[in-house]
């Protein structure tokens, strides 16, 4: 720094030394334009390489996510076994002699509809009765149900079956 080759800047207790750029030769406009052109060319080359890298990474990801030949062979074998078992099951069902007749099916559906309708009717009657009792009851509905010991369908996770 005393000889003038490097410069010194003091920031509080710290000192920073750097090369004295005044001693360096000044670049001409032609050299600066040449360097700017080289920077632009290198930037374009960098963009091209980054694009190529992204393309290769995407291709690598696709290849890593795809199955290998032995995995595909195992998958095909498993699917063939599933297909064979399904075909066997279908044949057993087709050859079975105890099919449900349409009349039997209709009878079961009518019975289910009757029971579902009765369930709804009785639930509505019970709800109306409980609501009438709760009008004059000083505590909450939940407390009343606990005291009396009433369990609702919702408490037990029971859902009224949908109409078929």
C-alpha cells in the first residue's frame, strides 16, 4: 500500500486492500465492444447449456419413474394371475345353479323399501316426541339424551340406506 500497488480503505477497525486500478491500462472502446460481444456469446451458450441440462434432467426423471424390464415382467405375471382368477370366478358364477330369480330380487327390494320407510317414520315420530319434551326441559338436548340414555343413529355412525 505504501508503494502504491494496492490501495487501502479503512472502515472502522477494519482495513480492506484491493488492487489499484488506475495503474492498469485503460481498455479501448473496440476492446470493450469485443468483450461485450464475448459476454453475449457466452451468455447465449450458457442459456443453451442450461436448457439442455433441464431437458436431460426431465428425461432422467421420466426414466427413473418408469418401470424396468424385470419389474414389468413381474407386473405382467401378476396381472395374468389376476385375470386367470377372475376368469375362474366368473366361470363358477356362470355355472352356479342357485341364481336369484327376478321375483326373489323384487321381493327383497320391496321388503327393504318397507323397512326403510318404517325406519324413517319411527325416527320422525321419536324426534317429534323428543322435541316436544325438550321444549319444557331446562337443560340441553345432549344432556337430556345422556340422562335418559338415548343413543341416536348419528352417535353410532348409522346412516339410513339410500333408495335403490
